[in-house]
C-alpha cells in the first residue's frame, strides 16, 4: 500500500514503515505528524483511489525521527579575464520522517 502525499508544495510517494526525507518541518524530534492532503491511494488489492483534488477520509501519520543536513553543493562563480572568482557552499536541511500508518 502506498500513497502520494503533498507536503509543503511538493509531492512524495510514501509507504508504511519506510522513511521519507522532506524539507525541514517546524516540529520537534519524536513528535507525531499527520498529513491530510492525500492525492492518490493504492491498496494491496489493486484498488486505486485518485483524489479530486484530494482523497477524502484518508490520513497518513508518521513520526519525526531527526533533522538532518544534506550533502554539500558547491556554488562557483567566475568571470573570465576579470580576476573574479567566488566559491560558496550550501547544505539543505531535511526532516527524516518514519511513515507509520496509511488509513
């Protein structure tokens, strides 16, 4: 069983007892989260429900495991023949969520 969930303007495919890395959520570690904007649900028997725009009566619950940082992305700017070089780095922050239940 899986579902397509919209979280902070992005769509994710979630399954029970699997981890999801989403953009940083303003919740504490160990807190329960509930996602209600479900776009599609696929049951084990092959029955697929598509929302118009969302599926009614279905909720996805999970638990925030930790807040982590992604890999470093190097941003390098250069203008040729001008002597201008600029090197910068960025690490995106993510929230690791354990999907507990789709009901």
